[in-house]
């Protein structure tokens, strides 16, 4: 009735990664999230670097943990205005003096157009803050909830009610 | 006086135009469903369940940005992965099919998209494709209705010319199945058969090859279309299951579906 509708999904992600490395990454990520420690997050980053190349694929929203929201600020390295979902590639400080790339999956361009977005809404080099639900498998990817620009402007995702 | 007559005549002409356009499909009192529609609250039930859950936990992250923490996070995007269990109002499956559903549920909870047709860019099939989450366009002629959905660029046809599914059709199930319709007053009654077994229906429920769908489609008020959907499956279901979807007709500039071309995302290999 409702649950095969706003999906974002596919098993392609796991194909990119070895099962052992994924488990190591996931365990490290879980520990990092539980403790919120930069040192643990650092080990998580290393584990993920060993495991993953790119998370850029197509996902079901069942791939994400809707009970959690992460907030990250970073620099847009790439903005993909693609079907079935848009993608924000974000370069983020790892808390250890380095950078890591996060790949955040958004909604479909058709819905975002109706919510006021366009293919020029974001630009590479721009600093933004994103809210998202993280992937269950611990890779550096997530399901986008909200984008805020450096000046605090919210780029919402809500579609206005249909005109009568 | 002549001005009044002109105004009156214009009003009459307008009225005539409206009536003829809404009735032209059949030339009788049956309505014309042609138009572009937006679903009315397609996630209503799911949202209600999600609202009952505790709010999301904000995960500490290494780079939350200056002052970002001062802004409360919005509710997360609704993630339905089966952890909520099987709702009381879900279709009543027989044990064999309930066991199949449990396998599907565990796969989804683990984060897999194996059983999510939309994630694989294939049609959700009947009747789930009638969620029409991103909008629906209906073309209605005397002999045929074609419905297009933006989500996954799906479409289905409902034949109104009296034809019946041939054996060839019955032997070749598809996601949308094969639909024929007839009128009962202002209600279009549609029967759909030959639906693929792997096209899951409500709450990712599996069904058998004996799965059939009957819809009763009508305007409940001007511009509000209702589709009352009853599915029957003597092998998989303890009893028929009925759900109702509603759609609101939209007008310019919101009456254009956008291309979806889902495979673009699948072809992301560089």
C-alpha cells in the first residue's frame, strides 16, 4: 500500500565490497557511532577506506537507518542531478587533519523540481551542511533529509501541495 | 438587454463545453478520467505509525559545522524496512505465504533491496503501481484508458471495448497484468489478471499465480478520483484484501510528469 513507493534501493553497494571488509567497517562504524569518539571514527574511516571504493549506486531506503540522523558540514565535490535519485558528494574533515568523501543520496529530480530545486541548486566548491540517515552497512553514504547553505538557508525537500 | 443575453449565452456555452468534455468519453453519463493527478497522502498510514515511534537519534559526527547543532534536525525520511512487523490491517496471508513474507522482511531489515522492484527499476506491478507516488497521467478514450506513472515510467492499459484476455495473454503474465473494464453507473469496474508472481503487493506481500485484482474507479467529488482495489488469491490469501487510493486532479503548471529514466542510476559504472 505504501512501502514500495518512495524506495531508494539496490544491492549493488555490497557487490563493491568484500564481506570481511564490510564487517570490519561496520563494526568500527558502530563503535564510533556508539561512542562518538573522534579516535574511533578515525579507525572507522580507515576500515571503510580499506573496504569501499564508491558507494554511488542505487538504493532502497531499507538500506538506511531511519532511526538516526547524522549532520555533516563539508565541501561539495560533485553534484549529480540524475535519475532515479540525485547525489551529493561531500568532502568532509575526518577530525584527524584529513578529508574523507561522503556520498549522500537524495530524492528523485522530478520531486525536487516540484520542491523548487534544479540542476544548478548546488555547485562544486560550495560549503553545505547536510542532515541524513546513515547506511546500515557503515559505508560513508546516507539518505538525505535536508541541506543548509553556509549562510544557514535551508534547501528543503518538501513538495508543495498539488494545485487544485 | 442584448448584453445580458450575450452573458447568458456565454455561460450556457461554457456549461455545455464543461459537460461535453467530462462526458465525452462514452457519450453517455459516464465520466472522463482524462487528466493529470497527484496522489492524496500516499504514505498516510505509514506516517501515522512512524509518528508513534520515538524521534531519530542525532549521531555525533566529526564535522557538524559551526552552529549546526543549534538547528534541530528534521524528522528523517520515512524508512520502511519491515522492522515494524506486519500491521494488523495487512493482507491476511496463508501460512506458506506468511513464511515467504518473513524471508522478504528479514532481507529488507538487513538493508537489501533484493525484493524492492523500484530499486531495480522494474514496475511495482498491479496493484502497487497504483500508488502513483510521483503523479499519474490518464488518457481516456471510448475504448481504452492508459495510465502513466512517473515513478519508474510505468504504464498500464484498461481495455473498454469488450475484449477479454486471450489464452496467450493468460500464459504470459506481466507486472501490470491485463486489464479490462466495464461501467456500472458512474463507476468503472476493472478486472486485472495475468500478473507476475514476483510483483509483490501491499506491505511486500507475496502472492500466487491465482492473484487477481478488481478495481472500482470513480470521482467522489469534482477532481477527486478514488480507486477501490480488492485483490483475491485463493492460494495465498485467507480472504480478499481491499485498499483505497485517492488522487487529486492537478492543473498547469503542475500538470506535467517528468521523465524518470531509472536505468540512468543503474548505469553508474564508470
